[in-house]
């Protein structure tokens, strides 16, 4: 009897602890807004809009069914065209903090308080275990572009550990790696030069003049771990609608209600490429065939490719862990603020259950903003051979149909699932010809090989599967298939 009670109590405790860790952390400790803000106006018609009600209904269904999105706000021409979820809910915006910090620098660079060419050694930046002489030669400019060459461990995780080099092996400015040590030091430098905390600067430069509706400085919490580094992470907790105001200020080149809050030159500088797309792709192991690609400026990610859509020329984004984004699309006069409130397990990095991964966010934007037709629509008008000929003659950016690498693979898989193996192979072969070493090429090769097997073309399938394993050697399914074939 006693053992039974202990077992029941133990199970109850486990379920209780699991339940707590599965809960979202928002609203546990947040204080009420300290100011009465000013709401965005709503766009009540689709006149002069690039959106349609059909498109917005479609994205609402997708968010509900496929995404962990907790809230999203879309501004067009400075007015709300679409909103999803609770726009007032305050939560952690993760690495979007870095893009916000970049904005705060503008005032002090313009008035000469911050000299971007000053070295961190001259400022007195150091660590308990000591910075190397070469590391102290890094400039503030190097720090805010994540090119300091200081590979010291930061106070917090969430940085690109796999590309960190041995300390002292590179000159400041010559090597880009997404390192929270740089970003945390950038916050410290702003505080030393301004005489105010990062949070006081947000309040004075952004929250009050922009009319934040949910801001309270008491909600802002740092991550401090002096065993790792002297420089803490200045985490920011704000609402989705206040994130959107930050994006709208950037879209308006720093101007708000007739006042120049941040200089136009500074906005343009921090959203100009410093680290090219080729370097970012190399760090993140992204191939040139990937439909979404970025370069990097001063703590903002710059969109270099978005499904070959010219509307995204000049677009840029702040990006944070688990689904926090502020995206600005100047050619469409659109700002998007996206938020995912994490449960404690996701927040701690122990689960991805309440996360919106970055690829999912960009799929959301593709569905929301792009109007290209699906290949299924083209199939209503043309035979497979005619479709192949049409695609070969047409560039994706010039086509009203989506003929990207992903579209070719997906349509080929649709034909494959219908048992149309010969026709599916034509799309897989076209995709491989166009993207012979793409980020997703191994998926196409896997499908291609399986179609060949269905047609008893085993020797050809072996070659295709062997090629697939060059891209993805850990694919146990393909290894097993090859073993059986041989």
C-alpha cells in the first residue's frame, strides 16, 4: 500500500513538473505598460494594396494548422493590413535585440560620442582571463559587424559555435562569425559611451517617441554569467505591435511623425552588406540554390534572394531564436512583426516544440507575399513534355509560375506518389540539371532513385543513390536500400 502511494505521488510530481515546463513563460513576471502608447491605424479596404482577402484567409489557415506562431502583425503603407494572435502580449525577442541595438548606436555615432574606428583595447574591454594583444586591436566597427576576431566564450548561448576559431588566429575585421561575445560587448560599449543602460536608451530613443503600447523598463532582464564573460546579454521583452513600430521606423529611414529619430545615413549603413552572401552561406552550409539567402550588415540580416522575387530587393530582417522576426520590405512598403512565445523547455533549448524555425517563417512569407501559380495550374494547360520545355526556356523570376528548385521537386514527388514514375523522373532530372549541388539536392536524388527502382532500373538507381549519399552520408534509409541492391 505504501509503495502504491509513493508511486502515485511520484507520477503526480512528474506530471506537475512536466506541465510547468510545457507552459509558456509569458505574463509570469511582466509588469503593466508604463506609458499610454499610440495604436496603428487599420487599413479597411484593399484599394492600392498588394494583398487580397483570399491571400490573408489562406495565411490565417496556414498559421493555425502548420505553425507555432503566437502573433503576427503585417503593416502596409504604415497601416495594419493583417493581424494574427494577441498583439499586446509581451515576450522575449531573442536575437532581434541585436538589430535594435544597432539602431541605438546611430545617435552617438552622429554626434561623435562613438568613434567606430576606436579599438576595444583603448576603451578598456578585457576579460578576467585576459584578451590577447591582437584581440584588443578590434575596432567598434568590427564588433558591431561580428568581425572582431575575438573568439572568447560569451555569457550566453545561441551563437555559431561550429565556426568559432582558435583565439588569436585571425586579424580583426577579416573573419565573420555570429558570436554573442561581440554583440554583448557592443551593448556594453553603448552603455559606457552614453552613460545609460541599453534599456534606458530603448525607452528614450524608441519606446516614448514611437508610442510603444506595452513597454515597461521593469520587464527587461539581462543574462549574466561572469564565470564565462564580463559582458552580459541585454535581453529585450516587448510586444508584437511594438516590434512592428521598430520595423516601421526602419522602413521610414529613421523618420517618425516629422522627426528624424535616427539619421537616414545610419539606417542605410546598418542595412548595407558587410559580410557577403557567399560567406554567410559557407558559415551556415547553405548552397547557392537555396531559395532564401542573406548577407550581413551591422546586426541586421539583408535578404539577397527570396524565391527570385524582385520585390525583395533591399529587404532586411531582424531574426531571433524560435520564431522572432522584424522584416522590412521597402519595395512593397511592408513591415512584418512575427512572434512565437516559447514554453520553458524550448526557451531552455531542450525542445523545439513551441518553436517556429526560420524556414517555416520564410514559408509563411512566401505564402503571404508571393503570388506565383503552382505547377499544378500549369499542368492544366500543358502536357508533361510541354511543361518541361516551358520551364527550360523560362527563368523563375520571369515566370508567373513557381518553377524554383523546391517547386520542381515537390511536383515530381506528387507525380511519383500517383505512380507516374516516368513523368516524375523528368522533373527530378530537370531539377538536378539546374541545381546539381543544391541544399536540397539529396532529397531529389532520393526520389529519383526510388522511381528508378519502381521501373526496375536498378543499376541506374544505384548510381543515383550513391550520388545522394555524397550530399547526405548519414541517410540510413538510402544506405540500407543500397546494401540490399548490391
